[in-house]
C-alpha cells in the first residue's frame, strides 16, 4: 500500500525534486548532458517553469545505448534467472505503489491532469502493469517440434524453439500519460530480458526520471535501464537511428511514427508503433441512452481529449441524435476546468502552448467549414493552456475536424439513418485504433464489432484498459500491440534449434 505522508511532507518531497536541475540516468549514474545544456519543463496550468532538465542529444543517446549494449551482452542482467528478473520487476511495482502520492502530484504538475485521476488511474495502472509483466518473466517458453525431413530418410532429430530477448530496445514515450506509457514500455521489455534506453517526452519528463530513482533502489544492474530526456528531433531521432539498437518502440503521432520507420532502416531494427486515432463512437436508438450520453462524454473528455483512442467521431442514430448530443453538450458545460491540483477539477489544461494552439486552430477550421459548437468552442482564461470542452454539430465526413486527429476535448457529432451504411462511414479514416458501440442488441453489437477496422472495440463502455488486454491499432494507427501476452512478441525473438540424434 502507499505510504501515508502528510501534505507538508509531500510538498517538501516534490519541492526538493523540482528544486535542482534533473539529470539523466546512464549506466547506473545520474549525469548532466554532455553538452551541459538543460531545458525547461512547464506547469501547463500556469505556464510557469517547473524544473530544468538535462537536455540529451545524440552524444548522450550514444553513451546510453552503449551502456545498454554492455549490460545486455556481458553484464549480470543476462545471467539472471527468469525468476530473479521477475522479482526485480515486481519490486519496482511495490516501490511505485509506496510512492503513489508523489508520482500523482508530479504527474499533475507536469502534465496538467487532475490529481484525482493521476492518483486513481495513472499510477495504480502503472503498478499493475509492472506486476502483470513480472509474472510473464518465467513463462517465456519455447516448444518441441516433431519434424520429418524427406531428404534424410531414417534420420531422427530433436528440434525445439527458444524465446529470447530481442536485445537493446529504444523506447520513446508520449506526454499524455507519461508514467503509464513508461510502464507500458518498460515492464514487458524488462520481463523479457531486454535492456532499455527510454526517452520521455520533452513536455513531461519528470515522472520518468523519478521512476529511474526507484529502478536504482529496486536493484536493477547498471545499464539495464537508461533514461535520456531531450527533444524528439535530436535525442529521439538519434535513438531511432542508432545501429546498436535492436528494436525501437514508439508511442505518439502517426506523422512522427513514419519518421521513426525511416530512421530504423539503417540496421533494419524491429519497430513497434502505437500511433494516432480518430475513433468512431456509435450510439444506436435501442441503447441505454442515458448511459450512452455519459459514455460518449467520457470517451472524448477524459484526459482533456488527449487520448489517441478518444471517441472523437460520435455517430448517433437519427431518432435519438438530438437527445444524445444535447446530453453530451450539457455534460460538457458542467465540466469544471481548472488546475489539476484544485479539488473538484474535472478537466485540467492541455499539456503545452503548442497543443493549445493546435486545438484552437482546429476549432477555427471547424467553424469556417460550417460546424457549430453546441458547447465550448474556444480557449478558456488568460493564464495556462485551457480550452473549453467542445461539442460540434453540422459536421460532415469530409471536414478536417472529422478526418484529422485534434487530440483535444473536441467531438464531432454526426447523425446516421441506416445501420448498413454506418460501417463504411465509421471505417472511412486513415486510423483504426479504437471504436465504441452502444446498443442493447448484443448480436448487432458483435456483428458491428467484427466489421469495424479497429484494434479495440468497446461495447456499452469506453476507455476500459487492463494490463492483460492487448491494445494497438489497424491501418495508420500502428504496428504491434501493447499490454497482454501479445506485447511479449515485440520484445522476444524465436530461435530454432535442430539436433540430429
């Protein structure tokens, strides 16, 4: 359980962490950037600088990758038993759980999300991810295969496969769920026996660096986990292109994902991508309409709409369209927007000035294209990066606000008449990450779930995640799956062994 500490003690611990420039973790040591540079990370609720962070670039990435290479090729990590490896990952989960309040507070300050959400979801889900993957460390099994070789008549063979770690992994994580995305990446890689160079988002590096302190406290050997904050164009690009990296894992935008793929071609490193989305959320007239209204609002406004799987295209059967849209708009108007540290806040600021400008630009584009805001539609306040929860109507399939990922609390509502025409409309997107269905007809729900080209389909619910449930996309929403046993395929490779008897 989390350690109980007083608010004063908590504030003192967090203040101490923020008080001095944060260094990067390379080969078990906290070091400055080779260039000596630092960069600021901001509190999005105020726009003020929270802390200065070491700015890693290609030289730091090179040092971190070489440390990870040594740790994998000749360090004690490769000689640990699977059981001991799993115990270390489990110990990290225990340590994280003891420090829930510190991590939740730091996440809220750096990312902007409500403290209640960080405390109830982000940190506990990260703890659960490490525990779930710790159990897989001892279950990475090969198989024995009876083979028949026609060109060696009478010969007998013993053939089997081994599941082995892929090697040195570069991991680049986004800013919308900084700690949780670090857990999604680190936990399976460590359980499988890989070593890691982690590059957190430049907007939100703090919880990853604090996690590095727990990684050291847990007793992971030097070089197994290296954490290098920095900008995507420098540190991220250098990590994706490094020839000593065996695999790159990236979560972020589809545009950057394509750059990652190109950078990885130098040594043909393995690549996994969890990218953007423009997810359809479908409400039928035979649904529990009130539940669907609440679900549709949560699908788009959770985490300020800064979710790759946000239900940003709301398709509603025409007989209940007005009721559903008015209900979602009413909920949007009741959302308390403010600092994540304030009690009662439902929605915090967007993560950065850049993201605020992006969302506001899309709102302007939508209005010019003919959309109407039933709720919201503009920036909120003069201080911080706040935007109103927005419900757009009079939208059409070819509008940019319908086709392009906004990554903010903006939903485009569109009526439909014929369920048979719904599937091609819902699938009319370059993305295929997630979808939602609201209906009491379970047969219809499963038929539609099968027809939708999306990696996750939620029926009469939305944004349900579990460490055991695989998550990833179709089409330009990515390659591979996070979480569940499926993710183990991203961090292992199969070796076939054949012996003549």
